[in-house]
């Protein structure tokens, strides 16, 4: 009875961790104008800090994942959580953009890179069969929900209290997770520090940083001359990384990432589907708040309120989708989701044709 009662305790812990990670960016998007004023900085600097947060997570993800094999998944998760908490505290107390960069982008980013892969293995190791499908559905749904409810939470805190509470409130979640950490089982380390592929780690981190920086530079025409160099260098280093991983595998050494997994059709399609799904959602939750505040001049709360229908829809559909995927083949749920998302993207694009002038004027500035 007790085992059944607390069956979903582990996935709840994992979901709390994933929730605060995705909450940051979406909640702070609506506070951009306030951050510029209070930290005496520029819009470009704040946008850069938000982008660097995502960049750090992406760059250190492979290394963070491999650390589980050396430390054990529970220890890697908790260490990442401590680093994340230090970053959250620093961001909460920020007095300038540099302090926010260190706390939010760097420390939280590194902590998140250790937490994210650990949550997947923690959930995967605790559940099986239909329970595993349901658990991962909840995990993904809460991640989407965090991105969706972020704007309204950020809008309320920024307009009526302070944006610092967005970060400060995350410490409550961290405390709760540590309080129930004993529910997470530890895994036996399978590697030693000497087995860690440091060369592969450096190659992957630098390659991803260069590629993402090149993409970020596309936003300003005056930087286009550097785009080819950055992306080209990143792709070259990434190719070297793949060759290096293949070399280590052939020599019987532990790779940073098993690149042969990419040959698995289901695995490859899963990554592609996730990328296609997250790209428009991330873009929507970033550009719409910036447009509303910088072009239409509404406040943070109104911005969050404008995005509330999207937040409610994502919340309902994420939880409903998790339940539905346990009853019917998940691929049909996925296909339905893609169809609805494509329809929404089309309608959003068509609606912008009626009043294009403000957006065009803003982009031309």
C-alpha cells in the first residue's frame, strides 16, 4: 500500500528539478525591460545572458551525462543541484549584469547540465512498462508547463513584487528536493576519472559554443562576416569530435558519447522530433514577450497575461498527453501534436500579415 502510495514520488522530484530549470528563461523573458533598467545595462546584454544560459546547458550536457557513470546518478544529480542553487542565489542578489551572467548563465547553466541527464536516468531506472511511459510523459509535460507558466509567474513577480523572486523561489524547490533525496536510489559508478574522455569533452564544448555563437551572430548584419568562421570552425571541430569518438570506440576506450546510437532509427527520429518541437516553442516564448514590451510598450504583467492562454493550453495538453500516451500508441499522440502545432504556427504567421508594421520597424532598428 505504502509503495503504491508513493510510487510517483521519484518522478515528482525529477519534475521539480526540470521545472525550475525551464522556468528561468520563460519567466525572465517578460522581465527584460525591468532588468535593463534595474541593472543599468542594455537589451542586447540581457538577451545575451539568456542565450548564454541555454548555450552553457547545451555545451556541457554530454559531460554532465558522463559524470553519472563516474559519480553515480544520485550524486551527480545532487552536486548539480548544489551548483544550481549557488547560481540561483547569486542571480537573486545580482547588482549588475556581470553578476547575473555568472549566477544565472554560468553557474545555473553548469548545474542544469548535470541535473537534466540525471533526471532522465533517475526516472528510467525507477519505472518500467506502462509506468515508465506515464512517468516520462509527466516529465516532459512538466518541462513544457514550466516554459508555459513562466511568463505569467514572471509577470506577477516583476510587476507587483520583484523579478528577484523568480530566482529566489527556486531555492524553495531545491530545499524540497534535498529534503526527499532519500527516495532517489543511487547507481553504482561504472567508470573511473581516468576513463573520462577529456579531449572529447573539450572538443564537444568548444564546437557547440562556436556553432551557437555563430547562429546568435545572425541577428545582426554587421556580424555576418564572423558567422561563417564561427559556424565553419564549430562544424570542423564537431567532425573531429565524431572521428575521435569513433577512434576511442574502436580502441575499446570509453567514449564521451556512443555515436553509433545515431544509427538507431528510433533514437535518431526521437532527437529530431524533440528538436522540431522545442524550436518553435522556445522562439515563441522569447520573441513574443520582447515584441510586446519593446514595441507595444505593455508591462511585464500584461505580457504574462497575454501569454496565459498558451500557458493553460500547454498545461492541460501536457498532462492529458501523458495520460493519453499510456492508452494508445505514443506515435499517434506525437503525430496529432505535430499537426496541431503546425496549424497553430500557420495561423500565427497569417495573423501577423494584418499588422506587420510595428514588428518590421522594430526589427529594422
